[in-house]
């Protein structure tokens, strides 16, 4: 496979972004469906559920991005592949949230 010149951290954190986007959408739905448990816990943890949500998203993004970089996952993927993955992830995340609230 041809070296694309895209660094391992770029690839790793792009993939981490895609996963975090999907996780965030699923977490929105989970919070809404479990107001007495998950939503209440997230409110109690930081004072507001969106703060807890943001912290969880940041932790997943940073830890997953770092872990993927350490193992070299997808190190030779092209920019087009990464763009398609990110775009698909954001569109699917949007559809998950919109579909739940419609």
C-alpha cells in the first residue's frame, strides 16, 4: 500500500472522532430513555448532564485516539477514506438523534 503521508495521529484521532460522534448520539438517546437512572447520575456527577456528557466525549476521544495511535491502527489509510468515515459517522449520528426525537 502506498504511503499517504498522513500521520498516525491524524488517522487515529480521525477514527476516534468518528467513534466519539456515534457514542455521543447513542448517549443522547440513552439519557432520554433513562431519565431516572443515567440522566440523574450524570446530573449528580457534575451538576448538569451536558457537562458529564462533554467530559465523557472528551475522555473517549483522547483515550481512543491515543490508544489507536499506539497500536498504529489504520496508519496507511488515505484522506479520502478518513473523510468518508467521518462524514458517515456524523450523518449517522445526526440520523440517530433526529430519528429518536421525531
